[in-house]
C-alpha cells in the first residue's frame, strides 16, 4: 500500500478539505486527489463524499481511518528505529565474555536513560567496517597501529587497560602462588586457542611472547575451551592466558587456578572507536564516559604495554 496515499487520506479526513490537506502535505491539490483516487481503487471502495464545503468520510472511510493512523504510526516507528537520533545506541563488544561487556554495563548503569543495543562483532577490522557503514555507533577494539589502521572518518580514545592473568592446573608448579611474574612463565607452554591469524590479538600476544621469550601455541580454536581446560587441569606444565575481565568458567572440581601476572603486569589496551561525525547523542555520551573513566598507567607497579600504547600513553 502506498504510504503517501494513506498519508493524504488521513490529512483530508482531518482537514476536511483537499486544498487544506495539500497545504499541510506541501503538494498540489491535484496530487492529493490522485493519491486518494489510487487508494480508493486499491481498496475497492469510496472513502470520501465530495460536498460543496469539502470532503466528508463515508462509512468505509470512517472504518478505515483508525487503521490508516496505525499504518502511519508503524511507518514512523520503523523509520525512527534506524535513525541515529532515536534508535538504541549500538555498541560492538567483540564477544559476550570480554572486558568491553563490563565497560558497556558501567556506562548503562551511569546512564540508565540511554537505550543500548550490544552487538557481537569479529574484531577491529569488522568494527571499523560496520562503523563506516553506519551499522553501529561505537565499538571496543585493540588498535595495533593507529596511523595505519584508523580511517580519517573515525575517532578513538583509550577506554581500559586490562591486566593479564594465567590459568594453570592445581598440580602446576605455579598453582599455589598468589601471583606469577612474567619471567616465571618462560618455562611453560601457553595454549591460547582462538588467536586468529592477522587479528589484533595475534599481534598483541606475539609482542608479549617476543618480549618475554614465551611459547604461545595458538592452535586448537575449533576444539573449544572445554578441551583446553581439561588439558590444562591434567598438566603440570601447560597454561593459558586470559584478560582479568574475561569471563571464562569451568565445571566445579576440574582443578584449575587463575592467577594475576605481575612484574610487569601485561595490559591489553582497549580503545573505544566511533564515527567522528556521529549524530547519535548516546554515542557522544559513551565517548565522554570512556574518556572520564579511563585510568592511565600509574607510577606504581611495573606494567607492559605494546609499542603503540606505550608511545601514546608515555
């Protein structure tokens, strides 16, 4: 059904005259007449009685009027659902168990009036593409090389530096420690399935491994985390690496320990990225929240950051 014809019908019904409806719709009176005629032909009935004083609804016209209003309301709602100024704020958090989920939750708690839609993405490249296409309003990602990766249409700010942790079996030599030093990890193999070739987290883990001489095995993505945890629980030498806010769980009694890494603390630098010309008020509030909430490295415990973040935050 032609929405403009329905809009013309409602305008004539409310104004009582075709010329007043034409003025309201900013079209000619002839255009209104043609739209009404087309709608009547489609419905197979007469909607108005033409009178010397204007146009009066027929019985079918009165019956159709509330449905026509509902059609226009639905069209308006459908249009608003995808407009940056009215639809929910769409934010890419990478995965449901990642640190950005907590960051977004913090924002939602501080800004309960902002409707938010969480989007599961596929990494920085996917986030950038979705932002440029207007499919999302913001996204959390790790930027390997700001000058080389970031399109000029995009803007970013550091949002969170996530400390790294290690998971080992209870029979592992490190299991009874309160924390483990990065240098202590050199003697053990780290199994971190899911390091996708070419991804930003591959770059991060490779930099970390090269700096401290670690052995990080990225294979086993298709096997799933359950197999990894089973193998780690049964091993005296195997371990895996996760972020402090990464929510990974295992069955009770499996026999695993999760320990922070110190001296230095490896930090995964999450950035918030958005369109520089965003018109979404929620996106502006999210970026402001990220900037206010970000805590740069302190002069306290030693930390390790990849080169780009070290240079940016020096």
